[in-house]
C-alpha cells in the first residue's frame, strides 16, 4: 500500500485527520483509510476486503458515546460485531 494523501479538515469537530492508502493492484483510488481525532487517536479504519466489499472498524468508546477507548470493533450492516 502506498500513501496517497492525508487531509486535515479546517472544520472544528471530532475528526482531525484522514489518511488514505492505495493498493496499486486495484482500480480503486483508495483502498484503506485511517481516521484520527483532534488528539491524534485512531478512531476508525475503513477498507475494501478481498471481494471488494467495504468494511469498517470504529473505536468502541465512540460508538457507545463514552470517548476514545482504543479498542476497535467491526461494524457490519450498521451493527457492531
């Protein structure tokens, strides 16, 4: 995977940085992304699996509205796994 960009939005809010990576073997522009909050904690990742299906994992504390816990949980069809 190669880094194709990192964006720091100028919007005040929870997201401070989104970093996107590309797998040159696919036709997609971005295959994997990491989302960080304003204190540089990893709060979510999004990727395409081997079948081209979008997958995501989100910090459990963010999902439960308890703040960042540092534990990522899978999300399938809008439900925690």
